[in-house]
């Protein structure tokens, strides 16, 4: 068991800049990111443009956490890689909308900067996870559901 209470089951999620990131840590981070995106969208000024951009950001930003949860429930390595690809794409899309919000002056960089940084880190972690999953030999052929050592 890791310090966050997750079973490592012989594999790791990602090494991001030399830092080991567990499933539980990334699950918490992606959920916190989604909540921060919701708050940022609520802070946008009212208007047609900000409503459209806000909706796009809301969809991309909240999708990151939802798709990461789906990746954690993947039934195969191929499915895990596909779901993590969606996490990467949605986090990258969220970065785009956040950049647009700042460049359009809808919110200040000081308000959006931490979100942009977190989105960039999630992209990097997703990429590292995908690379690790593609090159690492299967450590445990059974899912955590069927493997009692992970319970």
C-alpha cells in the first residue's frame, strides 16, 4: 500500500519530473482541478463570448478527472492507454481555453495561472503514464478486483 492508501500492485502510474505519482494522488489532483475550473468559470463575466468559452472550459476541465477515474477502472492496458490519451487531450484543451480567457482579458493571469500550470502538469503526467504503460512489461495480469492482494 502506498502512503495514500492505494494498492500499487506492482506497477506505477507515472514518474513526473522524477516524482512518483500514485493513482490516489492523481485522482485527488484531477478532482481538485475540476473544482477549480468550476470556480473559475463561475468567476467569468457574463456575456455571450465568456459563456461559450466558459462552457468549453467547463467540459474539458471536468472531463479530465472523470476520464482519469475511468482509466483507473480500465479492464486492459490498451483501454488504460486510450483513457489516459483522453485525459491528455482534455487537459491540453483546458489549457487552450485558459490561455484564451487570459488573452481576451476575461480573467487575470494571477487568477488563471495556477490552473494553467496544473493543466500542463496533468498533460505531462498523462504522457508519462502512457509511455510507461506502453513500455513496461505486464507486472500483474489480473485486475485489482480479482486480485485479493490488492484488496
